[in-house]
């Protein structure tokens, strides 16, 4: 994948690490699973921290930014690609 100068690559080891980290943090960040997704953008990372796994999103990676609502309050969520897909699957 290539978006605006990002190489968008994630190696398989990183995906496993992200999934494990997200699993361990799922209880502490349960509110994000109640978010209602309104809009999605994907583009070059600005080094933002992922709201699911709590790791920084590398500047060379694609960052997924979600405009959402939690209890009628607007929020912006930031994810690695793998974390975004996991978040979508686990949302209630």
C-alpha cells in the first residue's frame, strides 16, 4: 500500500505484537468499543499514539483516524491498520 509518501508496510511480527497488546489493553479502553463511527480517514502518520494498543504509529505507516461519537460526545480515534480492523470487529 502507498499513500502520500508512506510505505504503509507492517511486518507480520508487528501485527502479532499489536494484537497481543490490544488484547491486554481492551479492558482499560472499553469505552472506545462503544464509539459510533461517523467518518474515516487514512493517510501518513503524524506519530500519533494508537488508541487501541497505546503504541506510537510510525511515521512511515498509514494511520487510520476515525471521527466518532461516544455517548453523544464527538471524539477522534487513531489506529494502526491492524488495530483499526480489530476495533471494528470488537465494537459493540
